[in-house]
C-alpha cells in the first residue's frame, strides 16, 4: 500500500477544510460563529507561507516551473480568501475548492 506524501501545509489545509465545513454547518445556530475568522486567519497564514516560498524561489534562481507553480498557488489562495470573505455559508465554499489541490 503506497504511503501518502505529507505536505508541510497539510495541518493548515486540514484546519481550513474543517473550520469551513463547521462554519457552513453552524450557520443557523451561530450566525456569528468563531469558525469564519479561523478560516480567514489560516488562509492568510497559508498565503504568507506561499509568498515566502515564492520569493525564496525567485532569489535562488530556481527553475521557472517551480516559480510559476508557486505563483499559481499564491493566486489560488488569494481567490480562496475572496471566496471566504464573500461566502454566504450555504456550502463550505473554500473547503470544496481546496479539495484535491496539492500544495
């Protein structure tokens, strides 16, 4: 049985998915729940890590594919931040978008 490759971002991604799902599930019970700020903070932290990674790759003259990949991931997280900010909590928007994405 092949082992799953673990990313350095897995704990952060798991937190984002879990809290996004809880935010959506509890919308009727807790309209101003604590989950959305947690998701937003985790997304910001993920963006900051990816931004640092992107800058490091640029400074060290890494291969172009790695730089482009880091830039695309960074932009994807910015889109997730916008999606979270405009979310109406009907579905776990960020959690659904982040499924299957490799970081």
